[in-house]
C-alpha cells in the first residue's frame, strides 16, 4: 500500500491534512446535520424532556469480526445504554483515535458501518473528533461514542425497584458477541461458529413501553455478561436471583466456542440483548411483544427474583445448583 | 512497584477488579451525582434551553507537563468547546482507555486534576467508562470527555456572520500550551520556560454575553493554533484577515522555545484562550470586561477583517507582510 492509502501522523495535527481527511471521510458521510461547518460544538434543539447521557470507548480487537466491526459496535453499544435506561437515543458523538499506518480502506469500512447503524438506530452524528498517534501507541483504531437521548414516558428503572417474585427476561441468546470475537482472535474456525449479536435494542425497549411502570430494571449484558449484570443488581441486598439453565437461550456456535475455551457463557458479552426484570403480571405481555420482533423472536423468561440475600444461583440442567459469581475480568479483555 | 500498584488487564474486563477500581478511584471522587449506582446512562433534568454538545479525545504526551496534565486538559478542552459556541457547560462524560502497567499513582493524580477542574468549570461528571488494553497498545492513558451545555441567551455565532471591518480579539498570550508540551517532550530546560495555559474560558464568554449579539465568531485556538482557526474562518470567502504582529501577545517562554524548535507560534496550541471576532463598536467593551478577569488581563485586539479574499496576512514587526497558512500538521503531534 502506498503512503497515501494509510493514516499519517499529520492527519491528526489540526492542519491541512486533518481538514482533508475530515472532509473526505467524515463530512461526506455525516455532514448533512449539525456537523455542517464543523463548529466546536453542536447546537441541538430543546426538547423539554429529561435528557439521558452516556459514553463508551471501544477497543475491540480484532477490529472486524463475524457479524460486525468496531464501527457498528460503537454505535450499538452506546445507543443501547441509552435504551436500557428508558431513553430514546437521539444524538451521537464520534471520536476516533487512530494509529499511524491504519489503512484508509479499513477506516472507510468502519465509517460505513457507523453510518448504516446510526441510521437504523435513528441517531444523528452531531459532533466528533479525530486524533492520530504514532505506530505502536494504539491498536489500529479506538472509538469513543457518547449519546444524548430523551427519557421515554413511563419508565422508572433501578436495581432498588426489584422485589422478590419479579421475573427475569432476556431478549435472545446470550454471549454470542464475546464468543464471536474470541473465536476470531484465537483462530477457531468451526462450521456454524458464533456471529456477533451486535444490534440496536431500542425497538425492544419501545415495544415494552406499554407496561413501562411494571418494569423495574433493564440492562444490556455486555462486558462481564449476564453474571456481572445480575450480581450487581442484587449485591448487598436482601434479594437474590434464581436462574434456570434449561430456559437460558444460547446459540450452538457460542456453546461450542465456550466449551473449547473453557469460558462460562454467563460471563460472555452480548451487544444486542436486553435483560429485563419486571413484575410477574407484566412478563407475558413483554414476551409476546418481543417475540413479534425479529430481534426478540428467541426471547425467554429465564428466572425469578428470590429472597436469597445477594446471591445469584443457577439451577443446572443436570439438576444441581451452583453459584454464579462475578467474572474476575482477565479472560475476556478487549471484547468491546 | 508491586503488581497491585499498576493497572492490570482485568481492571477493564467488567468483573470484580473493574468494580473495585471504579469504586475506589471514580466513585470516591465523582460518585455524589448521577454516577451514583452506576447506571448505564445518566438521567439529567430537562432545562428547556437549547442543548450544546461536543466531544474530544485527549492523547497528549507526556501525560504531565508544566502547568497541567491530561486530566485537567481533558476537562478544559471540552468545556471550552461548549463555551466558545455560546454554551454554559453543565454535564461531562469521562471515558478512560488505560495501558496495562499504568501506575495507579499517576491515574490518581490525573483524576484529582479532573475533579478540581470540573468543579472550577461548574460541570458535573455525569457518566463514564473504563477500558484497559495490553502494554504497548496505548501510551499510558487516553481520555475522552464529552460535554452537554445549555445555549446562553443572545449568542448567534458562525463564521458566516463575520463581515469586513470586524475586529479580532484574543484573551491572552497565544501558543503557550503547545510550547510547554514540546519543551517537555524535547527535554528543553530553560529558565522561565513556557507553562501550559490550560484553563476554562467559560468566564470569559459569560463576561462578553452583555454584547452577545455583536459577537460574530468565537473559537479556542487549540490544535493548529490561531493560524488554523483564522484560515478556516475565511477560507473560500470574500473576506480576509489582517493581523498586526506587534499586537499579538506571546509569552517570553513560548517565544524562546518556538525559536529553538523552529515552530511558528501562530501554529501552536493554546488551551485556555479565546479568539473572538466582533463588530468594532463592541470590541472596547469586551476588552474592558476581559481585562477585569485574571484570565483576561493580557487580552488584546490583534487585527481586523479585511476584504482580502480568504487570505490571512500578518503585518510583521519588521514592517513586512507574510501569508499565514494552515499548518500541515506533522510538527506538533499529540499536543492535546
């Protein structure tokens, strides 16, 4: 590849090459909205609604994996944080830290994915930033996205609202993203291997809005998987979690890779799933609504809230019981 | 240093070590506000005002330099983008990408600086994220901050509002941040060397609000310096810039380092200055207000808007004229 096909240090220096890169790669894709004229900050309309605000940096490695790349992951991951807090995602920032030598062709594929997924999520790229560091000071590209959303009517979510007897729902198979990335990284090539589930969950949240007041808690089980989410939800409280292994949806591909690597699928990240905890009388309605959506067709009720002080317990298929602990964290680095 | 005094990969894995780090280093400093309970996103009050939104990633090297570090730089840089767009900064996100092996003592100094400068700017850390990458995949720490502000009444800013005859003001000496970082990086130890000007400019903007309608354009001259800002402001238009070198404030330390390194100070970044372009009858009032503030005591009028199509021209002290071009960008990498 010739020098002109690679990111150079000067692309981040604030001079002419920076301007050219932003014009050709950013404004060409995202320049119709508030980015026009490249102000230092975007001025957005007032909505009168409560604002929901989140940020996430993405360092996934490899940059491209079965089912997605760091570009659509950076849109979905951040948009989903807004959605599971009961927000409708509206405005997204896009900040790139690129390594000198990154092929422009890779950057273009990533930005194309950002564009497609932002459109699907209904968010507008409102503001951005571009930095370049020398070879060896970053691994290809790191992306930060921050998102502003508007709070949807009816939602009042929080771990403190969970009570004994509540039901636990998931919108689809768990852990595929983590296993797809790990399979790619470890060069595991199996037939029907796992594909990342990276996707927006905002339609799942909108579908559940009708019974919003009976929904007590929502999260997307990313880093640390469902084990981390559920442990955090009940830690130090007088409630616990009872999961039924036979009811938890897993894909065959994720199962195969998790067994090869010796990783508990309950610790593996999803990037397009929702865990929802609601009053038992609301659960059937949510499940029905979810199953009517393509992204929720494998939704399931996987457990209940128990009185078991702060513990997450799994009833295994074999008939036993085991404690589901927080992962320690070192087995699945750079998964998102 | 022992292993426990360094950032480890598992600090970013979403498990117990991640939680412990966030509790001990983040929540201890910033946990009183919307971060409490660590929701996926922060829910903020509705203001009814128009929202101003910006993002910036910081990769400055070295992490600590005379006058500041990457922590206060990451607050000021982003807050200042809100301010120069006529916004009052309100809510800040804080996203960290850390390299395995980063000393916890360094992280603590940086976060202490974030806390102090956020308080001085009046912004609340509303949401955040922490990632860890392996040794050699980042250079110590990279920080992204995004900021939500509220549009202040009266401002209507844009390069398209600049007209011939307008006056150009700066709030203080230019280029100190860039020269302080470069002197540090190049091991230039001179007496009274430059100190970074990293600081919030929001009080300068508030001070000018009284004549807001007569202010046509504001920017903070960061990467690329005043040369980049002014060239962008007039590029392709039927106006130009005329600068008087003798009126541009520079510190003796910045001057000395710029001469040693052969870098044009007009290309060097400031991180606590404002360039303001206003109708001539408003300029004296702004200058008076600015000079009454500690951060504006060396403010000056440095030039005017000419009819010189898209060109930035400097009248030198020696009596000559030279064109001030956009920097190419490779001379001052990783300055912010």
